[in-house]
């Protein structure tokens, strides 16, 4: 459900900003004036203006969200590898991660995998901090990020094991 809420918030923000700049397309008018049937008709259709055909807003917003989370995940994979090993391993990990075709494809089709990877990496970073430092605040953050990952997909429940192992092996 979290990706849906993120999508709806970004869509609302996009339409509000577009309305401020007087880009009164059929989608924005239908969205702001509450005509849901007209909104659905325009939402899945292509916008035509001045001889140009624009991508439906659904795909534009979805791809942007997915690409945003995927791009930030490149830094997170670097940070995780740097914490566990060193900077060289972090750079190499980030390079391999950035060149992964599947992640680029999931951004293109707006699947929730990039959002899931983002929250899984945050959870694992906090697990590494639990292992290295053991402060209580890292448990709180690990639980928060694990909960957000679970709100994306239930398959992230497996992250409970690395957190448990980090707790058992902490210094």
C-alpha cells in the first residue's frame, strides 16, 4: 500500500504545481473539479497539444517515483558495503547495482521493486549499525524501515533474520 500512497501524493503535488503554472489540461481540470469519470478518461489517454503526443501522467509519475528510489538506492548500496567492508567494495557494489538491467526495467514499468530495495537497504544499514555499535536507536530505525519495507511487499519479512543475527553477534 505504501507505493500507492506515494504515487497518489506525488500525483496530487504534480497537479497542484501544474495548476499554479496554468497548465490546464483535461486531466488537471477533471482532477481539481471532482469529475471522476472525466478524470479516468483523460488519465489513461494520451495528451495531444500543438501536434505533440505526451505520455499519460500515470506512466510519467510512476516511472519518476521508481527511478528516484532506484537512484538513491545506488548510494545506499555504497554506504552498506562501505560500512561492512571498505570504500573500494562500496564503489564496486554501487557500480554493479547501477548497471543492473532489471532495476532499470522495473523503473520503466513502475513496479514496486525499487521502492522495496530502498527500504530493504535502509533496514540492512541499520542492521550493520546494530552489529557495529549496538545502540538502541538503531533498533528503532531498523524496526521503522522494516515496517516500511513490509508495507511495500510482505516478502521483506525475511529481513528479520539479518537484524536478529546482528543483535546476536553485536560487539
